[in-house]
């Protein structure tokens, strides 16, 4: 009996669980920040918090709005001597799911994930708005309905990272000349 217990313990000791990659989104902490020609940068999150399906923001490790806000805080810095202001307003950062039923028995049903985002950027000189930039877009991914949580999180992570990259690239290319 003791030999069986020792054998089982040794067998279980040799078994390892597969490593799970952490849910990581682009946050630009390790990159040199880009200086905007403004003295102050404000970031406002005005997104609506949904808790019911089809919204998934509260069910994923990092909400899209929080990931975007963190990335903007880390990516852009200001000039201390300027009197200009940049205000980033995150209006929408929603991740929703929709079931896609197949018409054929041999094709699996899918779940479509849709990430919508909208950001307004207001550049002001003193108290006067000089330029308003509207950024909006979406990311879409479909997975089989029976996908693992690991596959779903990987898709959500790719969608959030694509949103962050597109947003920061657009801000850089459309900077105002004060």
C-alpha cells in the first residue's frame, strides 16, 4: 500500500500544468513617451459601465477603457512651459458578444466579439478650443462557440491592443501645430 502511495505521489509530482500566458495589453511603460505641444494633458473616462450581457467589459481581466486610459497616460507627456491643453475624452470602449448561428449542421456556431471605441481629443489654447479630433473604430473577432477561455482571452487581448495602437498612431499623425 505504501508503495502505491509513493508511486502516486511521484507521478503527481511529475505532472505539471501548462503555463498560461497572462492577459497583457500595450501600456507603453517601457517606451519613451511622446511629447505633445501642450502644457497639460487631461484624460477623462466617460464610458458607460455595463454589467449585463451582451457586454463583456466587466468579465475580462482588463476593461478596454482602463487599458486605453493607461496607455494614453504612459504614451504622451507634456511640455511644462506651454499654455496649451489636450483633453482626451474616452466616450466609448465597449466589448460585446453576439451569437452567430450556422445554417448547416456541419458548421459550428460562432460567437462574434465586437470592440467599439470612440475618443474625442480637444486641443485648447488658453480657454479657446483650437482643434477637436474625433477618433472612432472597431475591432471584430469570431470564435467557435465552444472555444476555451484561453482562446477567448487571446482574442480580446489582440482586439484591445489593436485599438490602443490605432488610437495612439492616429493621435501622433494628427497633432495640431499651435
